[in-house]
């Protein structure tokens, strides 16, 4: 195997949130770029999603979880067969992966980890806003945000006037909204009236019943809104079910089922965004990876390093970008986990820089408190 410790380039339920509507007046001077984040709650197993090829230690420790019939990416890494759309996009230079990465969190609590993956903070529960929300605010992409769920996800909090809409079987009549709107008079109610202005401008598709657990419909709606030149610039999908302590499976099983859901979402977005896919970037987010060794229930425990799945026309090229630490015991985190050698916040900061047309150092200061996060824009994305 040719991997060394260096950066190398190698050729449950679901909800959806939309944010950052694009002002019509700016269309003549700025090309809208879409950023889609797919949160994978529970701890996505990077060694299952993008397995390393030919590692005997991995085979020994995961006898019941080893994959057969993987989709080859290159001589060092393969792809889970349920992630077929990523393999198709890989051949078109529109899929890439960042491996051995995670937020700088070494605990094993879902609650703490998910708080940190959304806030980007150093300590759980110290921040009330999300890194994506702060990025939108710092980039002056504010107002008219729409969340197709309740409550507003922490990841997007921090942008004024983002509001919630939970699809309901009961159509909310405009007359009723107008009646409520007229009750809030005076300058001190300006923010409330502004929120109702946003509600009144929602498209009909957002005012009628939608099953929030129907991933296909949510992905179709996202594609429809994102390809609108004056539509939102950000979409967040929220998936759970990756906490596979038992019956994780290999090609099939609990973890494979969740990866298939990710694949379906990306496939629908790809097919329905049309030419807008060329100006779109899709990235995944998870709180931690999973142990290298399977447990007695044919599952895995909470780990550390994982992988970021990426797709879209804004990627520089197809590659597995990593500072691969290896899987020998001496190279594992605490002797049990794939180590994280790349702070995933650097990837997200660089992604926002490209999609929001902002200097990465500026965003690093405004969003991540000036933390030492390298600019990966040139390595990963089209700039």
C-alpha cells in the first residue's frame, strides 16, 4: 500500500432546512453557488463508507463487517456499494472524499459531539449559534431563510429572520396570516412583521402538506428551491440512524441502509438540479467515527476519525484527500479508533469560502474564532 502520513490526492428520520434566499437585485453580478450539508447523526463509520484496501489488520478485527464487491476508487481506497451515485460522479470529477477527519472532539457522547459538530466550538454547550449560521451572517446572506421542520437546527442558528415551517395537513390561509400580521403594529414589532412577510412570500409548495419523513420528496423540494436563481443558497438535511452498536452489517445491514439513504438524496439532487449541480457543493457532517474493532453484537462502538463525503460541480476533481495515519495499533487513537489528522472544520470553512465568495481567513476569524484551520480551497474546490 502506498499510503504515508502526508496529504495525498488520489485520482431513521430525515428533515430538510433551506436558508439564505438570494436577493434578485444581485443576480446580474454574482453567480449563485449552493451549499448542501447532510448531517449524519449517530457516528458514521468512515471505514465502512470509504474502506481502505488490503489492510490485514482491518480484516482481522472486522471479520463479520468486511465488505465484498466494493466500488474501487483507486489502489488505496474503495467505496461502499450502496454509495453508487458517488462512484458515478467520481468518474466525472464530481465526487471526492476527505478521510481520517473529524471535529476536534475526542469524547464519545452523542449529545456533546452533535452540539460541537453544529456549533464548531471547543467545549459543548458554550455557543448558541451554528457555524453555518455564523458563516451566512458573516457573508451578509441574511433574512428570508426557510426551515422545513421544527425547531430551527442549531447548525443554522445565528442568522436573523430565519423562520420555521413544519409541513401541515392544514393549509394556512393567507387571510388568516394577514389578520395576525395586522395585529402587530408599531416600530417595536418590525421583526415580527418581517417574519410574517417571509411567511407570506412562501411558494405554494411550501404551504401544503408534505411528509417530513419522505426523503425523496424533501430532496425534490430542495432541488426545486436551490435551482431557482433567487432561491435559497443553503440546504441542510438531517439524518439519524448511524449509531450501529448491533447488526451493523457489511454490504447489507443497518449501516448500509443509512448510506443508501444518503445515496438516494444525492442522486435525486443530481438528477433534479440540472445545470445548477455544476454550481453546487454537497458535504456530509457527523459527530465521530466508529471503532476499528467490531463488538460482540456485530456492530461497532463510538470512535473518533471518520470521512466526509462530497459531491458537486464545485469540486476541484475526484480525489481521496487525507493524511492517512494507518491502522496499526500504535497509530490508532487511544489504541482503538481511526485517528483524525484533519480538522473537518477546515473543510467546512473552505467550503463556505467558495460557496459564499468570502475570504477563508475572514471566515476563519468570524466563524471559528481564528482557530488554526488551513485553507483547503485550492486543494479541494474550484476557486
